[in-house]
């Protein structure tokens, strides 16, 4: 992830669904639908204490870069 200036603590940050929604500009409902599909699609996430779903910022950034790479191969 060359060019990014996030430190390790920021990359390890846990984001809530509404925060991810704002970052990647995808509705919260879409994120919920993506993770309910089998297999799940969208950025990787996990339940925290079996209740609140969180996303690691580092995994979100990896997923965005994968989407960008995939789009480049498709065009």
C-alpha cells in the first residue's frame, strides 16, 4: 500500500459499519446485505463480542485495492 501514510495503530483501528459506509460511499444496507450473502462479499468484517460488527481499517484498505485491481483487469 505504497503512498499511504497511516501508522500501524491507525491500520489496526476497528471501524463500525456506518464509518465504513462513509469511507467507501456504499449504503449501510448494502454492507449488511453483502455480509449476509454466502459466501460473504464486500470488505472483511467480524462480530465483536458476538454483537457489534467491526471492520479493520487495514483489511478495508486491502479490499479497496483488490477491487481497484479487479476493475483494471476488467477494462
